[in-house]
């Protein structure tokens, strides 16, 4: 058997880069692979280290027989199949969340959800504000506000322009020798950034104006690329809504980064910050140290995971 890394998955087929030759084999999977008790839409994901048997060494086809244990994995609720989870990527060193303060509209609630995902797997998160070339004074004000907010929570924040190249040297340094996943809403410029980092990849990109109302994504499958200067980068399709069903409410409370510092002062160690007496988070909310929006977003996630968990039990 040969071993390699899954660099792309399109549903039925998995592209596996073989370790020694770097040849890319088109593989199918054999047998069942499970991840805890999750129902997955895709049992194998980009980033997986696999063992496979070549079926045809000329045609470069094979079957995946085994997945090596994962260092980490990112999953979300499948947007298509309600009760299923979707593996986004595995074995990654860091997440680069790409946002912008121009277009598409910045959604702080979405950023919170990405934080939750990253924290739950202990994966470092970097927040990249793209399209810096077109920030006017008002946009710069918005950027500074958000930069301070996220830096205060302990995240690295960088402003770049994939088009004119500003800040991209910093991005290259951050990416060097690591496996990084790019994520963010559709149209923020993930693929354009990768093209800026390594022009020979020539990924397709699309005007933001073409996205309106269509819900169209330019990038439709996650794909990993080798970087000439060392490291790997995973481009992913834009995310519209990030839903969770694999986390218990307690895990959400524990991993909701904006609450970390406050929650050590709650009376109960397992406080969910909803109705518990002596809750430091609710106290902070009352004196305005915590925005109502962020708190409501948190409650929304708690409600979401609670509903799903009851629903699962009802199903038997
Ligand atoms: N002004 C400006 N426009 C940019 C910049 N980066 C990307 N864009 C534009 O934003 C649009 C969307 O870029 P893409 O790279 O396709 O966005 P994406 O995040 O990969 O989108 P999906 O693949 O759908 O998730 C394109 O028209 C790009 O030219 C930038 O730094 N400045
Ligand atoms: Mg793209
Ligand atoms: Zn509390």
C-alpha cells in the first residue's frame, strides 16, 4: 500500500498526493469510515493522511483503505442534509479567516462562530482583513474598531490587499511551513489571495456583484495546494451559514472565546450564562462590558445545539 494526503474531494472521488512520487491518484473509498458517532456526508476530507492501494498505476487510480489518526478536524452541520455533518478539513495547523469591511458585509456573528470552531479544536486563528486598497476613511474606522476588538481577544489581525499586494509579505511569513486553511464568506477574496501568494496556481475568482441573490460560490470544493516557499494552503468554498450540531451547550459555553475571561468569575463552574445566579457574563452584559448583539449570538448558538440534541433523542 502507498500513503499520501487527500488534497481534494469532490464527493465520490478523492485526489490523493502520493508521498514519494507526488503523483496525484484519483481514489475511491473502500469500506466504512466513522468519526465518533457522527453521520458524515463525507467520511474523508482534505488534509487526511491515508493509505491506499493503486488499482492502475498508469491511470493513477486507487482505493483508500485506511485513514491515519487525525490531529484535528473541523466539522459543521451539512447545509444540504439536516442531520448530517460535513468534514471541512483535517490536520491543519492554523485557520486564516478572511473578512473585509467593504464588500461583502462584515458579519461579527459569523466571526464568532469561526472562533468557536477554532477554539473547540485548539487551532490558532488569524483574522485577515482583505481589500485594504479600497478602504475609505469610514472603512478604515470600521477596520480599526474590529482590529482592536479581536486583538484584545488575543487574535492576530492583519490588513492586506490581494490586489495591490499590501500586507501579503506578512501573510507569506505566517503561512510558511504550515498547513493553513482559508475560510470566510463568499467573495471576500480567498482565492484571489492565494493567487497573489502564488500566481502559478491561477485559481478562478469572481466579481462580488455577481454573487447578489444567487448564493453562488466560485470555489466549490476544498483543495490543498503546496506553497513554493514551504507549507500548504487549503482554499475552501465560501461559507453562508455555519451551523453546529456536534457540540454540547457546555462545549459552546466553554469555547466561546469572548466569554473566557469573564466566565471564570461565574459562581458555577458549568455556568451556561443563561439564567444561573451569580453569572459574571450576565453582569458584564448589564453594565455594558459585553454587547447585546454578541450575547444574543451566543444564545442563538446555544439554542441551536440544544434543539438539535433534543431532536436527536426524539429520533430514538
Ligand atoms: N478591491 C479588491 N478586490 C478584491 C481583493 N481581493 C479580491 N477581490 C475581488 O473580490 C472578488 C471575489 O474574489 P474571490 O477570490 O473569488 O473570492 P472567494 O473568497 O474566493 O469567493 P468564493 O470562492 O465564492 O468563496 C473578485 O472580484 C476579486 O477581484 C482586494 O484585495 N481588493
Ligand atoms: Mg474562491
Ligand atoms: Zn455565567
